[in-house]
C-alpha cells in the first residue's frame, strides 16, 4: 500500500489540464497553484470533495486524492468556501418492486401465430405459448426487480425503456430449438441482443414446466442467468463505451446479490461475493488466487475477450471470474469502501452516453435498423468516441495513479480483510 507522502510527491511532480467542475464557480475550478502544509506548491485542478478527501485530475488523465489537512491553511479555507462537502453516494439495502409494476396484463393472444403478449410496468413479453397471468406475474417480478436494482445502484444508469419501443422487449421460446433458430447461442440459457434490443430466453431457462396441459413455474429455479442478461438490457446505452470487464463484471455483480421472495438484499453484497467465489472454487475449479494480473484484465479488448472465450470455456469462465472480482472491489473495497472512484468512472461514461443521445436526437442524424447512422459532414460528432476506447481512456479514474502491481496488492489486501484469499 502506498503512503500519503508518496502520493503527495506524485501530485507535486505533475500539472493538470484546466477545466470546470459541476456546480462550482469558474474561478474555483480553474487550474491554480496549491500549497501544502510544508510549503511545497503544485499546479492542479480540484474536481471533487467528499468529506475531508480531495480528488485532483492530473495532466495525464489520472486522478489522485489528498486530505484537506495536507494543504496550507489558506488553501484549506479556499476549499471549504468554494467546495462544500458532498454526501457519499447511497448504496441500496433492500430493493423490491411495487404492486403496480407487477400488474401484468395480457394484451394479445394469437394461437395461429403462437404469439401471446403480456405487459408489466416496464416490460413487454412475447411468448410462444399461453401462460397464466399468475405465472407471468412471477416471471415479471424478476424482470421488474432487476430493473429496480439497476435503477437503485449509484452507477448513473437511470434505465428507461427505448422510446421507440415503449417497453423493454423479451421473447420466450417454447423450446431450445426455437430459441436457437431465432439466434440464441447453443451454449446459453438466455441472451440479450443489442441490435434489436430484445432479450431472448427459452421456457426452461425461465423455470417453466409443463404439468398436464398447463405451464407452471418451478419455485426452486435460480434466476441468476436471467438477472445477468437483464442487467445488460438495462445498461444498453452504456455498453458501447465500456470495457468488457465492466460489461460482464457488473452483470455478475447484480447476479450475485442475494435474492429472496422478490427482494434483492443489496446490503448483503458481501455475502454474495463470498458465495460467488466459493461457487467458482467448488463447481468450476477456479479459486480466488487464480485471478492474477487483474489490472491486465481491465484493458482486454472486445476482440481479445471473444478470442479467449472461443478458445476454451475455461478461459471464458476465468474472464467472468476476474471481472466480478474487479467490479466488486471497486464498488465496495477500494479506498474508503464507498465506491467513489467507480461511481465517478460511471458518471464519466454517463456523460458520453448523454452526449451521443443528444446527437442522435438531431433530426439531421439518420439511424438504420442495424445500428449504423449517417449525418451531415458539417455536424460535429460528440468528443467522446462511441466505443470501448473511451472507457479505456477513463480507467485512470479507477487506477488513481496506482501501477498494476500496486493495484493488485491493494485488491488482495482488501479481499483478505473480508476473509477471501
């Protein structure tokens, strides 16, 4: 672990790009000369204050933290006047949905087309066979609860259904053959396609069983895969910008949150990560100690991820395992344990999402069904690239000046403190 002195020396050796911080006066957010308690000076821009901790953005894009007490008396006064303290983001404890969300209605039944459409508050479900509304209510509970969970997490997602579709879309297939014929991967229990924004899943992956001539839901069925894929659906607008480890690690995170009787026990996340690590050890032969070079996993590209997954299922499992360990660490173990850096990182991604959303709302921009788009050459694109390179460029927020070796040490030490080795 690095000491405060090392961090201070690093800060004093670098300068910072000028710019503004939200909700602060212009003069307060510009790069300025800061003096520490020992009389040493630096050029820096203060971008965040949380209680007594100050975050500076460095010229190379990295973020670093000092406490107010390390500054001179004059600069301490400047901070307290111009940067009122912010309240740490609130992580949810218990997440459940309202009865309104579970008011499921059958809106179409077409035996000839084998199309049965049901709606809950945010979702439209198209099934290949008729399902009792009581059964659909239990299925909808998982979907709506996952939506509520992602909404409650301080990740800046703020999920809402696609405006052109009105509802999140899900298709349920009578059997795996139909699922695969409509594009479902053979080795999957369910899949979300970003192209048409539809979540596809066969009946058996929903825990549906035919008893006589009626479909029933198996109450003992685990909904892990379901929650994982719904999380991708909720994060649709973030996906273009994110590295694969965050895309899959965030879905593994929601999947590991204990779920009981329609409630996500989000406050029991530590129990969730311990069970997750134990499950990988017992059922897949992958232990926590096998997750090495974690910082290197943070820069794995989409193509590299797909290649490693293609080569072996074990390689894919290791990628998911490492991603979950990373996301949980940054959410609950990094720094003061409040997930500040991960929250800031996701806010940065959220700004890119918002910039592109505004761009696509321009009537001059034409989007095709396949996701491609055209626009006048005179219309500037948003400054953030709409691909994973932007997500990679923001990783300095998470690294906070740490080398890969230092990050690895921090991660292992943090997990040791909660009994995971």
